[in-house]
């Protein structure tokens, strides 16, 4: 293995579901993992569960530092990690890329050593549900900037490989647009639907809980963290949400007319259902993307 690919020690800052799962995956590959979090009890729990050892002020620098905190905290956490020379290379795992990178640059962080990243995985489970195979076979987006060092990208790709994921390189703005479509807006829609059940009678809740696949699942996420992520990606979320809302308003009007005996606009309802069926079929049959050179990794 080339020296630039060497990963013997990784520092993970933030021991929630994603941070711990990365730690477990790396530990399973024989990598030494150093853990840090503003919540000391969370670190104690992660250490007790075998995710790694506590990162101390006297600990030697790691080969790579993973910033596993919400997007709004990425810039300051990165700056602090770089100021204490935690590692020569850094990456993050937040679900928004443009705003944190812009803020990190404004703070004076060294972005040549920072590779913005985002593993695409279930993020609503609690930290104790962390597991080493959370990222296996999943896409892991990397959004290097123009000034990001190539050796830093190489090292983070090595991290992704050790976690069993598939690296996908794209522009930060492209990532945020996609994240709005596949994650952030579904979270809002699920929350709106789940919110309609907040005051539902017990029999409705019982029947709903036994009805099969639960589309309200994303609403189980931490509301505070969710609101932060949505605000960090507000433009793309509002754009996608506006398109969906317009479709639903048209369908609502068509159904109101149908309820009054006018079926002339039911074709709008069928069109939406047909498009949804097509999108779902394409999603279920989605294939692994190709690398930049056109070959699968």
C-alpha cells in the first residue's frame, strides 16, 4: 500500500450514529480509532461499547480526522481540530455541503486538507444502534474543492473503502440539490403526515401501526438537528418542496371537484400516480454509478 493510502489511526469527532458506525467499521479492519465529543458521557458510552479509545490532549496526531457533527457545527469543529493539529487530513459527514464549506473558508480553515463528505445511510436511529455494516454497499459522496489536495482525497477514499461504501464525487451544490430531493424534502413530508397523527385517537394509531410500511419513518429524526439541516439547505429544499406542493395542490383541487360530482380533472390524479409509479420503479432498479473514467469502482 502506498504511503499516501496509509490509515493506521483515525480520530472521530462526534460519536452519534454515523460517527460510531464509522468507528466500528474501522475497528473491524484493525484501525486504531480515537473518539472525541463535547458530551464526555457519550464518549464514555462509545468506548464502553468498543468503538475506540478516548482522544486525549497528549494523543499523537491521527492519520485522518472525521468530523461527525451537524452541518452548523462543522466549521468551528474543523477549525478547532486543525488548530490542535489533530490530523493532516480531515473530512466530514454532514448532509449539507455548500453552507458549511463556505463558513469554514470564512473562518480561515485550511480547506486544502479538508474533503467534504456525506455517507448516504439511515440517520434517524439512535447512537446505540450504530453498527459496522451501516455503509456497506452505500454511496458516500465526496465534494472536493478546487484547492483540495489530491492526496487528501486519496486518503478519504481509503476510509470509504474500509467502511465498505462506494465513493461518488460531485460538486457541493449538486450534492445539496440531490440531498433536498432524496432526504430533506421526504423528511418534511413525513413530518407533515406524522404531524396529522399527533392528536389522533388510539384506535387510529393502532390501525396505522399495523398497516405495513411506514412512510412517516423519517419524522423520527431529532427535530432540532432536522431544522438545522433544512435551514442550511434552505434554497434547494424550498425549490423541491414548491414543485411537490404545486402537484399536490392541483391534485387536491381535482379531488375536490370529483367529490362534487365533476370527474373531468381526475386525469391529473392518475398522472401523478403514474409518475410516482415510474419514479418508484426506477428507484428500486437503480444501479451502482460509474467512476469518472466510466468504469465501476
